[in-house]
């Protein structure tokens, strides 16, 4: 029985085998169609993506061009602003330099800054019977002769300076701004040395009168450079700036 089956074969088994081969063929055919369709779809999709990328690149290029033009315009505007600021800054620097120069000049004139320059010294020894009025006249004569800065024993003379004599028992001494003056009294003046000297020593002038009337002979020397210290600042208690009234 077994040998019959082996040799002749069972018709049902043969039919099943044939049907299985047909199914396998159909499955392979369908798989091949699907693969072909997938390949075609991928190619179409790739073509679509390539086209889309090209459009994107064109759009990006246009956008980049537009941004580049905008940036160039902004750079030009910034360069113009920089030029304007540089010009304004230069003008501001000039204005500030002029203002600082004027402030320095005013401080110097008010005695609030130390100064140095050519000038003369007038020295009185202890045997000179000076009065406070003699010192005041001498300072005024120096101002008239073109002095730019004056100091008495290194006390700077300013518009607020006061010179008075005070008594201390039987002794009378001179003071400048309340400070006692000790001999020798040295008056320093910055200005043209020749002009300052002539302003004090001309015939009939203050030193000539002191010599003639009181036998006071101070020593006058010209110097290439004299240093005069600054005066302490004046604190105004009642005075305040006032606006000029229109005329």
C-alpha cells in the first residue's frame, strides 16, 4: 500500500501541490507589481521633491537678495549716522575744550587755581614801618601795571581779600584775610617783569614815595618764573546768581 502511494501518487496531494505553486506564482506576481509601483512612486516623489527644492532655493535666493539689499541700505544709513555723530562729537569736543579753557581762565582770574609765570618780587624787611594802606596801595599799583596774579607771603590776593592792621598789646601787625604776616613780607606778582617793575619804581610812584617819606627801601627782583598758590574757595552765604534784566 505504501509502495503504491509512493510510486503512483495521491491525486489529492498532486492537486494541492499544483494549487500551492499557482498561489505562490500569483503572490510573486503581485509582489513584483507592488515593487514596480513603489519604485515608480519613489521616482515621482523624488522628482517632485527635486522640483520643490528648486523652488525653495529660488525663493531663498530671492529672500537672500532682498535681505542683502536691506542690509546694505542699513549699513549705508549707519555710516551716515556715524559720520553725523563723529562730526557732532568733534564739535562737542571743540565746545567742551573752549568751555574748559574759559573755566580755567575764570578760575585763574578769581585766584582759585595755582599759577606760575614770569614776574617780580617785592621784599620788605622787618625794619620797614609799613602800614596796611601801604600794602593796599602797592597791590593796586601792581594790578594797574598789568599783574595777572598777586600773593602776599603766599596768600593769594583775590577780589575777596582784605588787608588790615591789628593790635596785639603794644604791637601792630599786618594781616591778609585774617592771617598774620611775618617779616620778611614778600609780595609776588606775575606779569611782564619790566612793566611791573617800572610801574612801581617810576619817579613819584609808590616806592619812590615810601623811600622819600619813610625811608622804606624794599628789594625788587625780576624772575623768569614765579609760582603763586591758589586761594581757598569763597563760600557765598547770601549771594546767588541773578539773571540780567533786559534793557
